[in-house]
């Protein structure tokens, strides 16, 4: 088994999301984490960030939302966090197996252990990546 890989359910999820066939109501925090995991299975964090951004912007356009809804810092910080937890979890064969080992990722508020709310929710953080101002996210 690869260190981390997706299963057929994950692959269907990725394809559906990239084709904008996912109900926006179901694309919640856990779905964002799942997409990050899937992109990190086959890519470096930098490439995963680029794919995630492109996919999210395409999805926003499809549902008629402003591209301003995309948040650069949150996206990149979650990619780094998921990568860190992947490194800690050991090999996994699916998102489901991974998240069973790293359930803390399902709490969106954990990002506030790394960022002050003022920094994380600023316009500057929305438009470009801002490094954590409270506690670093362990690098890969």
C-alpha cells in the first residue's frame, strides 16, 4: 500500500467535485478536509494547494458565488494541517481510514490555535497566505 491513498469512494467524490456535481449544501468542512487529503495523496503540499484552489474557484463560479469567497490562508493552512496529520497517522488506504485516525481535523476551530481570529479573518489573509501568528503549523 502507498503511504496514503484514496479508495473508489474517494475517487468518485473527487471527480464529482471537480465536475461541480456536488450539492453545495453537502460541501462542508469535512468535505474540504477530504478533498485536501485526496489531493495530498498524490501531490506535494504546493501542488495540492494549487489543485484545491482551482477546484474551489471553479465550484464557486459554478454555484454563482463570488470568487472573493475563496480564502487563501484558510485553504493553505488546512492543506498544511492535513499533511501534518497524514504524516502522524501512518499509511492509510482511504479518507475514511485516515479521518478515523485524525478526528481532530473535523473541528474547524482548531485553526484558531494557530491564528488569532483578527489575522485569520482579515482581508489580507483572504487574498494571500499569512503565516500563523500564534503557533506554527508543523511543516512537512
